[in-house]
C-alpha cells in the first residue's frame, strides 16, 4: 500500500496552514517528499501536524523550479542534512550549487527509478522543464504532478508507458483537454488548477477534493 499525504496546498483542512503551492509526502518503503510548497514555516507546521518526521525524509523531488514548489526546501534541509534532492539537470546553476552544499544532489536527465515502484518522468520540456512522479500501485499508475505546465495530457502520455493510469494528483494549471481524463478513476486536481468546476462537472465520480491534511491510501 502506498500512502500520499497532502502537506501543502492552496486549500487546507481545518487546523492546517494553506498557501499558494503544492507539496505531498509519499510513504512507500521510504519516506519521500514531492515539492515543498511556497514556505518552509507552514510546510514544517503541516508536517508536524501529520506526524511526519522531517529527519526521516530520505528523498525530496522537486517538480520544477518555481517558488511555490521550492519555497520550503531550505527549511527542510536545515533540519535534515542527509536527504537526497532530485532536481532536473536544467535547474539553474545557482540553486544546484546551493543544493550541492546542503544535500546530496541528484540531477535527472531522463526517466528513471527514484525508489521502489516510484519513477520520475524525467524532464518534460517547458519553460521551466518539469518532472512528474509515476507510482506503480496495485490499482494501477498514480501520477503526482506539480503544476503540469507541459500539459496534463503530455504527462499522462509519458506515464502510460508504465501501465494503465489509475489516478492523478496535483496542480493542473490551465489544462482543458478534458478528454485525456476520461479513463482515470481518481482525479485529484488541486493547487493551481484553473478549470476545477468543469472537471468536477464532467467527472463527478472520479473527482476528489484534495486539501492539505488529506491522506490518500492506494
Ligand atoms: Zn505551482
Ligand atoms: Zn509552476
């Protein structure tokens, strides 16, 4: 079973901090953080509330170099000096240099395994490039996305190489090619998604409201 806890999002459950950005925690065989929201103070607050031990985070993956996904990183690295940070090789030299000092930096240039049953799509060309996570679960593929700037349809096409898509969670940005979602059982569009109402209306059974503090078990 894989557990996804939403640790940062524009909307939150009562008792959690919300803000513009996205982050989620993956509990598989290892503890993995995908993105870090827009600020570390609120991210750390939410992690504590979810009883997630910052020191136990083994790997951090950054989807793309936007402040609302990288903002909480330095606060995490201040507390956890042993984590591996996975960024795309096209990230700015400044950030990479800082991360080389503060963590074990791993630069991604193509699709590869990050942890057992968890893969990165590798860089999907955009400005900036973005990577998404592909989780192989017993129900099918679960895709975790940051902002989906390259397009949800393009990301799903790449993820499909690993099997049938079961679900997708994260920000959809301005995505409106809704047909691409029609065979997906779990649609957790959140964060920067602009067409939430339409997605909800078209896929009422598949759509799930995702807020900080939610835990999805698959
Ligand atoms: Zn974003
Ligand atoms: Zn973005």
